[in-house]
C-alpha cells in the first residue's frame, strides 16, 4: 500500500507513529484482511494490539458481520467454555437457560481472542477443533454445531516458552500463527513517543478544558530515552497525571522524571548488587539470583563471624581481609558481643549452633512465595481491592491474579 493509504488507515483507527516496524504491521494486517487466515498478534502489554483485529475485520468481507472481542484472561477458568461455546439449560449450577456463546453469536463475523495464552488446556482443545473444522459443542450438549468465524488472537506471553512448559498446545499455536503480526514496544519506536505525548496532551486539554502541556527540549530527550515498560498505556496515564496536577504547562525534564517510575526489574539488581550484564527473562529470575547472591553473602558472613570470634577468644584485634563494606566489627571486650547485619539474628557464644540458625532464618524470610504474596497484597491494597486495576499494575491477567488470590488466601 502507498504511504497515503497507510496514513488514512492510521487516522481511521487512531494509530499514531511512523516507525517502519509499526507501518509494516499495519500493511500486513490490511493485506491479510481479505483472506480467512488466522492471525496471531504478539507484543508487550500496552502496545495497542487491540487496534489491529479491527483493521483486519473492517477490511475483510466479514465487515458487515459481528465483531466480538474477548479478553480470555479476564474470564474465570470454570466459565470460559460456557462464555465461548455456550451451554444448555441445566448444564451446571446456575445455568437457568440456554446460552449461545461467542462463537455462535459471531457466526459470519470475526472473534478477537485477546490474551489467548491464558486459555486453559481443555479450552485450547475446543478452540483447535473450531479452527480445524468449524465445529464446537455447547457445554452440557452432545450436538455438534457449525460456525463460520474468522479468529484473530493476541498475546503478550512468549508462546514458545509456554509450549515448552506444557501450558500451551503446539498444534494450536501453529493454527493460530498462520500469519504473525508483531507490534513493536514503545521503547523501540523512537520519536513516536513524542507524537503520542502531544496527541494525549491535546486530548486531555480538551477533556479537562485547560491549556495543553508542552515539553521542553530536555524533557523530550528524557521521554525518548525512557524504557516505557507499560508502553502506550503507561504513556497515556502519565500524560493525564501531568495534565491534571501540574499548574505550569511547560514541562521540563525534572518535572517529567518525577512522574516516571523506575522499573522494579531494573532496580532489584542495583538494590541487591546483582550484576547488570546478566540477561533476565523475568523478575522471578532476578529474585532467584538475589537469593543466590545473598546466600553466598551469608556463607561469607558465617566464615567472618567464626574468624572474628576465634580472634577475640585469644585477644586478637585484626579484622579479616575481604570484609564486606557493610560489616563493622564491634570493639574488643572481654566478653563476645553480638554481631548484627540486615536480616541476620545476633550471634551469641554458641557459634556453630547460632550460625546454622542464621542460615535457616535467611532462607525462610526470603521465600519467593512470601514475596509474591506480599506484592499481590500491596497491589490490592493500593487499588482498594479492585482486581482489574491490580492485575494491570502487576502486568498479569485478571485470571492469573484471581488464581493467585485463591492460592495465597487473599480473598
């Protein structure tokens, strides 16, 4: 397509940006639209994947049919089959009538399955049958029904890893991934971030009836350099915050930086001394590395404490070499004094026994489950129990959050 045609599509669907990878994604969506091929849209959370299924639907022969968008991660596992495929009256408790289901409703149209990577395995098998033969069976029924539906799916999950871990069917992946479309993250879109900021600033100025905020040159550099872990969604939220809170409508770098949170995945290594050169797939891997490094520190502390106690017992005053910077030896006295460090119980005269207790204490206090439970609890408290907002803050699906809440007894 020509640049003018691409520009018209961007205006029609509210897409802002000129990055080659974004333009390429739009072009592929338009080219594949007239076919009935399945499309898998991938990209990080908040990049704007929801616009592309609409492009595909509107440029297809199905544009006059139903377009239904389904957030697979927001539907509880126990009801998702009923939501997608429908159910018969009396199929389960609460089924007081027949339900057609989304695949029945969208016959002749398009279904957009957002967060498809969150589907349970039994539902994945049902979806595969729809893709292969256009057939499905309602919950509680034995009658096979047909549907003519175009399926467009999206996910921010690495499906190759999910397949390796047994959480996603490989055959379903290949059926969905007939035509892949990759949406670039905001940090890879260069000056697009400035265009998006201006658009959001203008929209909020109109909404709240106030002058639009503007960036100084140094603020624009900060905006482009920031990594934007929440992508376009995060940029929009921050632009709205600044528009409402700041009385000065010219925003410099200092003001802007005060609204840009540091990524926890970046802060954890610096906080605990994890080497930045190592690549981490997730924050959980970072926590594992933190625990491993702290375990090594505890082992070193045990050796130091043993050496210090031995030296004190003979009146020695020298501090062992390679002592960590956070350790300060106590003055030499006639009786051994407790040695305290962060998260370490004081050590008394029964050296070996107490040092062993110290190791057990550190391991228990740094349980990953405990850390995860605490993070989820704080997110729920922050958003006053609103699970949708907490899930977005944690960058997980609502269904995953619901499962974690049950698992940790945080109801």
